[in-house]
C-alpha cells in the first residue's frame, strides 16, 4: 500500500492562495488532504500555539489517519523598516512562519517515524536568500526555515523521512497584490508565477519518487533569485 493510500497530507494555511493550490494538487495525486489554518480550513488551529497544534493533529489522526506528508505553508507578513519595527511585528511574523513550522513538524514526526515514511515540505521565500527592505522579520523567518529544513533532513534521513524547502518568488496571490508592480521588473521570466506552479514542485517533493531528494531548496521564482 502506498503512502497516498495509507496516510494523510496536512497543508497548513491551505484555505487560499498557494496553500489551496497545493491541497488540490495533492488530492489530484491521490493523497487524503487535510487543511489546517486559523480560518476557513478543515481544521482550525494557530500554528504558533504548540498545544493547539497538538490537539489539531490528534483530531486529524483520529478522523483521517496518520500524517505522512506535511506542507508548512502557513505564513504572514507585517512589514516595516527594521529601525521602526515594533517588537510585536517581529514576534508575530517569526512565531507563525518559523516557530509554527517547528510545532507542526515536531508533531507530524510522531506519525512519520513509526511508518518509516514521511514527506515534509517547507515554504520559504526568495527573500530568504536576497533580503527585501521592509521585511526584516519575514526574511529572517524564511531564512531560518532553510536551516531548519537542512537540519531535519540530516536528523531524519535514516528514518525514511525527507525534508525539503521551496523558495517561491513573485506568485499571483493576495499577499503579493500590493507589491507586484515593484517586483515584476526584476523577474527575468517577465511574469508572475502561478500557485499551481508552486504546487507542482510540492507534489514532486511529496512523492515516493523524491525519496533521495532531502535537505534541498527548490526555487520556483522565474530566475528572480538566480
């Protein structure tokens, strides 16, 4: 029996945008998909709250089965120049984008290790490697995800669990609506990416064919970060 038939794929922040596209693509590939976010998802939880994450995963596993794939897509922005950034702006972005990924990954591993199979994909960003004025909090969180990804990969490789990251560039979502004009001229491809293009990369990394791809960062950015 394949992981698609026996396990559940959890997509955090999966109710809209890139997350919704990922959830749909994984369903098309045969996964039983559960979305997890604060609003509009199959299960509701604040990923920054470890106890809430634990309760949500308990419910998911009771209702749907063991979590064998996890896509850490939940994220938020709260922009401002570093010199003016309030502590709560920094903390809220770090807590969702980075700490939330830790909470969900730690909990998902409890199902993956007994199965000796797991696929973890962390949604980072092109700004993790090139920075972006006004996004010190977001860039720091997304850069932290890359180090976290590589570490989990090394810790779990012998257990049949892979952990990889994707760095999307300028993708057509609500989050990029206000910044698209300023960034588009910098994209060598000359266009914005589509959520389904990110979803295709996630689907590969969640597949059984990607068993030897581990600790990698895959850019889906039209060469913006090249």
